[in-house]
DNA sequence: CGGGGCGTGGTTTTT
DNA sequence: CCACGCCCCG
C-alpha cells in the first residue's frame, strides 16, 4: 500500500495510531502536513471511517486548502463530505445549518475587524461615552478577549468600574449585533460553542458523526477553540471521536492574540493522552542551522522537549554580520543576495526576515536602488480594498438590509445627497424605535426622507432584479446599479479600482464553481434546502442532511455564502509583481514557509527581542520561539545581522546586539565582522531594564545627525567612536552611545546593558576595545 | 463634502 | 520619520 511508503518510523506510527486521542509534537520541517493528510487518507482507505466522519481544523484558509489539495491527490474520494476548514469556516457552516437554534437569521453576516471597530465607535458615540476613557480599540480588545475565553458580558469578572462599564458596553454591543443580524469573528466560535453546549441532541449528533477530529497548529488554539474541540470530541461524555492534535510548542508565537500553548499540556491531561509522538527528523535544514535552532530554543523553560535532527550534513556555517547602520545592513544584504544569485540561487528562494514591518522600508529602498525585484508580504488583501468593500456592502444590504455597517458604508457612496445631518437624524430614529437604520428610513420625512427612500428603493430593486440570476451575474448588475463603476470612471486614479471591481465577477464565478453551487443555482433556497435547514436532524426522522454532497449549497444561498467567503477569506494580498523576486516579510508571516537562503535582520536588543516583550509574562521566551521559527525557515544558508545604529520613529537608536547571539552554538557560526563579545545577559533569565539597554538619541535634525556622524567616525580626537563596543572592569560590556567634550577632557556615555547607562571620563576610565 | 493641515502614536496577525 | 485620524475651512 503505497500510502505509507517513505514515511519514517515516527511518521508511520503517527499515521497509523489507533482511534484514540493523540498528540503529535511535530518539529519544524518534520513533515507535519504530510502526517495529517496521510492519516486522513489512511483512515478512509482502510475503511475505518467514511469521509463524512472526518473533521480537520486549521487556522488559515491557506493551510486548509493545502490539506485538501494533498488529500485529493492521495485519495480518489469526494472531499466534500469531509469537514475540512478553518475554525471560523466550520463554525460558519454549523451556524448556517442550525441558524434557528443559534438564534440567527439564515443570512447573518460576518463583521471583519474593520467593521467591528467602526460599529463599536458608532455605539460609543450613540451612548455618549467618553472616548478618552473608553477608546473604541480598548473596548474591542476587551470584547474579543472575553469571547475568546468563552465569556459573555455577564461572565466577565470586573475588578474596577472601568471594567464594569466595559462589560456593560459589551452587552450593548452584543444586543446591537443581534439586532443587525451580524456576528464578529470571535462570536462565530462562541455561538457555535454555546449552541453545542446548550443543545444536547445536536451535540450528540456531531459527536457521533465526527469519529476523527484532526487539528493542525494546535499550539495556536485559544481557550474557546480548545473548549469547542473538547465539546465536539465528547470529552467527559463517553462518546465522540478521537482528537488528533498536531503542534509544536516551540513554534508558539501567537500568545498576543490569545493562543494558549498550555492547551497542549491540558489536552494531554484532559484526554489522558497515551499516544504522544515526536517528529524530530527534519527534512529541511542543514546541520549547522538545526544546531543553532536547537541550541537557542534550549534556553526556554517549560518546553515539552524536542530536538530536531537531520541526515543532511552540517552544511555551511551560519553567517553573522555586524553593520554600522541600518543602511549598511541593507547594502550588505544586497551584496550577499547578489552573490547568492550568482551561485544560482533563485530570487524567490531568498527571504529577508525582520521583526517588525517598519524595518522593511530601508531594505526596500536599497533593493529598489540596486534594481533587484522584491515582494513584500502582508499588504492589503483583495476583499479589504475600499472599492471592493463598497461593492460587498451593496450585496450585503440586498441579503440582509439590517447590517448597519454596510448601510453606512454606501448610503452616500457614491454621493447621492445624503449628508451627515440626515444620517444623524436617521440614527436617532433607529435608536428610538430600536430598529436598524434601514428599517428606520420610513420614519424620515422631508428631503432627507426622500433621498433615503430612494436609496432603499435602489437596494430593493437591485434585489428584485437579480434574485433569479446566478451569482456572477448578480455581482455584475450590482456593480452597474450601484454606479460604483461610473463613479470610479470619473476619478483620475480610478482605473485600478475599476479593474478590482470587475475582478469580483470572476471571483464570484470561481467561488460558485469551487463551492459546488452550480452556475445556475437560484439565489433563493430550494425545497431540499428548506428540509435541510433548521432542526431536521434532531427530530430523529433519519435524515442526516449534513451528509449531503454539497452541504454549503443546501444550507445557504450563493449570495450569503459568497459574502461569508469575502469576510472569512480576505483573499490574496496585493497582486505580487513577478514571481521571481526576493521575499521580504516579518518573521511571523514566514511561519510555515521555507527558503534556500534566509536573512534574519535587526537582531538587536529592543528590536528582537522586542522591547515590549519584556513587559509581558514569558515575553522573551516567546521572542525566542520567534527566533526559532526564523532560523528553521532556512534550508541551506542562514545569515543574521545586527546594526550599531538604526533609525526608528525618526530617532537614531543605538542598540546592543541581541542576546540571542549568546545562545547560539559557537561551532556553527561564522562571524563576517570581528567578533564582539557580549555576555551581560548570560545567565539572566529576563530583564525589565529595557531603557538601560536602549538609548535614544534625539536627532531628527540635521545638525545633530552631523554631530553624530562626526563623533562616530573617530574624528573627534578621543580615539573612541559612537557605536563602538567596549568592556569595563566593573560594568562589563557596553556600547558607546555618545561622546562629549574634546580630546583630553572627553566623556563618553556608555550603555552597559544590565549594569545601566554610565557617563565615564575617557581619560580616567579603563576601557577596552572589543571587536574592530 | 472633500481636501489640506495639524497632532499623535508607532510589535507581531488570522479569521 | 511617516501614516493615519480628526478637524476645520472653502
């Protein structure tokens, strides 16, 4: 049976585990996705489960798609019967199917983060809440956090009056969402969780159905996601399928958005996991790279424990470069990239990684000046573009007119004489009648009433005209009727926007085909769908509607599905110019990717590890995991760099090199610049002394910049230079951040890291030069 | 209603 | 430094 060919013993063991809960600790590059997909294929091929008995959960659409693609190449099986998708995608499906039980309209719509924020702003304004004291962003964070922990407004423990008020506002927000028939991302999961918890027959149904639940990137799950999985897997209820969790605690880098690595240990304990398999054979990187990763991550406490190994040789050493400035660092990257290309490494196999997006500019500039093509990851996604969101808003109103966010977005766009004044009146009317803006329009009188009434008529007639049309046609008509195309046609720079809008017809066509709606599916639901929706299965009439071949189509209209798709899958980032380009991205977005050659840049205290990580619990550990992720992206060549001087937020900063250099194995490294010894962090677990480690030189103005330039070129007659690394008998090692006075009476300000910032008289202090 | 001017704040990101 | 939000003016 060729399915299992070429698996190593651990992979084979994982793939063929009995139907019990299992935890697979899958190191970077250990064939994690392969194990997941092969297990699904094996379970089906050996007849242990039907496709409908499989649920596989991922975090990103990309991962879900990848899984589906690989699976269909392994198995001649219709993958539609399986529930493979993101947490949010699967919850969406569940809630559409049981929308009545979940107390949602079938056409409920999903707010993206942008919509959620604007809705909260609107609410705060309407309630006359002091936005200094309760910023919309804070409240949004508060609400999402509570939901991610599974808490409703009433469950939140408020310790002070601010929290108490926020909890009240959370409640108002939820009510408003309910009125509008919209849910935010976190709500999607919380609703699904509450639905299953409340409805026993329904829960039992799904517990019996999904014999195997497989979870990817388990270390990234938040509490709510874990609880949802527990519910589905029938934890504590003696039924339900086996939970197969794949993850890597060392690659947990999303604590800041609620991910809880502790879920891995919790899972082991809660499910009494007997099958723990470690995939430690790495198929990606050469030895020196892997040694570096292993050595670094061993500095973290609280690990499940894992050491990657490779059959590949040591390969090349990890190259380390100390640049004098961010500009020079960028230049060095270009020189190295050019020589890599001369060696035959393709541009798209070269990645430049950085901790924060702000670092990309200097590198982009240098690449541009050098005429090297490059791609920056993480731009605006297709469905987030303003013009596309406008078109979507029209469609949203046609499907659910009570979506106030959509209403406000386009009620006067393109302009139709409905000003702020009219909107305000409408909002007051809606407030007093406790209805949506759309529903409040009939209460409006006078000129404003007429204009608003015409807008309503536009939406209604567009709906009426298109209800028998296939989705792509519907989109085409809406683009015309909304006059969006005409509007952008009159704009100077409108051509690109028009193209984006027209792409939506194509996106709809593709969606309809891929999701199995059939191009001629009517917008309204057929009789089969009517039977399928609601609570048919709990009536026990023997119909398992969820095994239908195209569940999405039986449960929601093409339009509703397309709108959900637009919210849940923001689409590709900006059309990347040319495939053959050097790849620029943050370390976070590099997770899951691999390249022949990788540059990890800006390895300086305060940047990487980032200064704000010191404030958070286990923050530096998370930064270290981030560094671990960065290192393990490289196949053959790995470069690391740091600078003595960097421009950030309009200020020149002098940072010490990252403590992570002290955590790498000497034998695997090659210092391209003279070695600077710093070990003031050695043996220290963490520090809160960030201000000691980072010195900001105020100097956006040229005069000061020149001074610094002069001082840092040894042209000051002291023999010392700003940015230079020195060693002191008592204070240890540090970096000169400023020099004052002339030769003979000069004093230097030196950042001794943990020992603090000192000003020393250069004629008295015994300083030793380190490195160059 | 749109644009220019001013003020502020500025990890990481997916859904 | 620079991007974004807000406010005021034409």
